[in-house]
C-alpha cells in the first residue's frame, strides 16, 4: 500500500465533486494522515463552484486522530467521519476543503489528506497517469428516502 498525502500547509487542500443527481448529504469521511503530534484541530468546509463558503463540519482535535484512543502511536491514517448536512444539487461542482484551526504545519509534525490512489473506494471517471493526479480520499453519506 502506498500513501500519497497532501500535507495541510499553506497550499489549499481541497477536492472537487460533481454529483449526477441531488444528494441529501449527512456526513463525509476523509482519508486523513497524522504524522507525529501536531496541535490544533481540523474541519472541512464546503464551498460552491465559485469557491464561496457554504457550510462546514464540526472541528476535530488532531490529537483524536488515533488508531486506538490515547495509544501514543506517532502516526495515523484512516477514514475520519465529519458530520455535515447540506443538499448537493445535481450537475453542480462543490469543493470540500480541509482547514486547520490553531494548527501550524511543520515537516516534523503535520496532518494531511491522503490521495485515493491505492485501494480505491471508487474508480475515477478519468485515468490518473501518476499518483499525484489521483483524487483525495473522500466518501459522501446521504439520507435515502424510499
């Protein structure tokens, strides 16, 4: 397994999504990576096709990103659930942006968003020619009414 990680630093870390139908989103899961023990919190903002802010998730302490709570492991990677309620309209592009709160990037201790490169959840609708062209790992959960 290879992990390709976009570190949360001064460059915007976000994933664009265009849905083919209306989605009543209730939560998302982002494949996050924690290296050593950075301080602060993270959240995910939802933005429209013009990068205008729509809403955001709750903040999550980076220290809570752990395989087993309080295990003391110096790294973590896995899908992290964020609650976010917003209807996504069909054929519109939205951006999910990872944001640090009280967080400062350091090469010695950082958090990042993993690319969906190896062990993909969904096949992309394009062919990445290198791993860095892969989408960020993101799953969207919705309410389905029958």
